[in-house]
């Protein structure tokens, strides 16, 4: 179902939910990265602008911890240039961003997920355009970084999402946009070790994801020169199996998503490879709890 669109078209958007509202962060428009920050209220089906990021970024890694939004890395210049090691914290109570101690590794198109109050930033692509396996952990209480076991296969543009106390890294690309992978790695913070999970049925990169009714949804992706993926595939951590769900109405990549109540929302991105098909669309996915 289509909901109220973003105020403007935007590709390479990150999105996360805080206090029942969807925040769309960063992204690129007309070939330029921006400091965009818009908040969507599902109760009114309306967007409103919030405090912009401290600097223009696309391909951000974002997560929520301790009631705050955290944004990491990203690229300041399309396409995949000027990778950053910046870390920002957003406080909705004051509508303000704070600059945090930086990561050790400069990177964009990484992923972030929070387990036990600590946020893990994994993978990405560095200044030299080469993918990295870096795994850094930020503690919001001490505001310090530590290093954890690196990703088994360096990659970017993948899903990084927490489920049942573990972190799943799914799909992504190894080098160029056509070099997509089905790899699925599962990290256990209690042991600092990775184990393999069931591979993604449709290898792809430039993905969005959401933890929905206990399932990990993996949507979208691109395959240059002319294909974007409408696929919506769901992984069940309890059975280590994938299920195919209703596809999106149009393929897309470089978009973000999260869950509010019984609905999953996915925003922005590009309907074509690259950013030529940048969109302002906001999609809502709903399925009964019995889908497991």
C-alpha cells in the first residue's frame, strides 16, 4: 500500500523507527548527498522536517539505542566517494544531533544493529572503493568504540539486522554492483563468533530490511544495467528457512525500512539502477501474524 510520499525524491536513504515514527535520514538527490532528515507519523500519514544531519551523507548505517538514533559513516559525495568515519546521535526530545567519537574505519554502505544496548557497525566500502570486513561496537553509555570479530566476507550494500540477540548480515556486494552475493552470516555477541545461516534465495545488494513478526524481511536490490528487484523474502531464525512473501509493486534499491506496530514501512530509493529513478514513495507492508 502506498502512503504519503517523502517531501522530495531521494535515493540511498536510511530509515529507522523511534517512538513509533519513521525517520528518513540522508540520501542523494540530483547527484548530490544531503543532510536530509524527515519524520513520518503513521497516525496522521504526514511527514515533517526535523533537525538535519550535521553533514550531507548518503549510504548511512543507522540504528536505535537507549532511546536515541545513531548514524554512522556514509558517503559525502556520490557515487561512493568521500567515505566517512563520523558518528552522530539524535535526541528527539531536543530535536538535535550530537557529534560522537568517530569510528576507526572510514566507510559508507555499512550496516548497523543494536544488541544489549550496544550498536555494531559492520562492513562497508572505504575511501579506496574497496569493501571492508570491519566490525566496530559503540557503547552509548561510555561513548567508546571497541573492535569485534570481523565479517567473514568483506562486503557492502547488505542487510545488517538484529534478531533474538544475534546479528544477521545478509546479501550485499563484493566489488561492483553486479557482483552480488547470497551469503548470510550470523554473529553472536556472547561468543564474538560468526556462523553461517541459510543463504538468501535471491542474491542481491542495495537492500532494505525489517524485523517483522519475528521474521527478517529482505527487500529490493539492483542489478545493472537495467534491473531492480521487487522481491520480498523472509527469514525465520527459528527454522533457518526462507519464505517468499508478496513482492513490492516495483523493484527498487537504496531505500530504508522499519516496523511500526503491525506494519512495515519502506521509503525512498531508486526504481532503476543508480539514482536515475530516485523516488519519494513510501510503501506499507502488512501481513497477518500467522505468516510464520
